[in-house]
C-alpha cells in the first residue's frame, strides 16, 4: 500500500500570541506550526488535530519560556484537552511542534505517551528560529520505538508563510 492511500493525521502543537521571530518578540494571530500544519493538510487531505494543554501558558513569551524550561527539566507531561478518538485508523502521523529547549514542547511528549504508535509512520516537522529539529527526532524514536520515524523538516518560523513549496517537496518525498 502506498503512503498516499493510507489514512493521514496531522497532529500539531502551536503557540499563538507572543512568539520570537526576526530577532524580536512579535504577536502572532496564528502560530507558525499551525500554518505549516495547514499547508500539510492541503497537500495530504489528512485530518488536522491540534494538541492543546488544559493549563494555558502565560501570554508573555518570556514567562512561557520559563514555564516550558521547568516542564522540560522536570520531564513533566502536561494534561491535554482532547484525544484522537480513532487513532487506530491512522497509518501516517505528521507530527508538528515548535522547538522548545532543543526538542518538542512537553505537551507533545504527553501526546506521544497517550497512544500506541506501533506499526505507524511518524513524520516530524518543527518550526524554530535557528535551532532546527534539535533532539526531537531522537526523542520521538525513544517514545515510539515500534513506529517508523521518517526524516523531519525544520521550518524557520519567521519564514513559514513562504515555506509552502519546501513543505510540498518534503511531503512528496515522505509519501514515496
């Protein structure tokens, strides 16, 4: 069975509001990772699923980085607001997130801990402002040892609106 005929989920965590871009803190009405996830959904006709935490992060960007660092240091698993009710039906999961402290936000760790990904294909993508994918691919492989992890895509967050062609090339490669 070709990847394109498999059922696809685009699960992503994204931050709206204050974000770091172009060397300064800016207010984003739509998070960078959400924009990338939308492009992937257009290209794959997959199902979008936003990973959200019950406890919201501070509106202030700097305060959020402090909370995120504490979560990372303590290996916390923030509680999520929702679940994918039919995860067993998905074969391919595009997994999106911003790079926080060299990896995924801890909410994405919670998401990965919540399901059995054995036999599934996980294709990571992240937005960043210079850190690339960091350790996230390795962390996904540790959390999902029985899944097939494909090469991820790092997208500079401040350039995400111009990244549709690069994302299209990467999606095409991942489905061959």
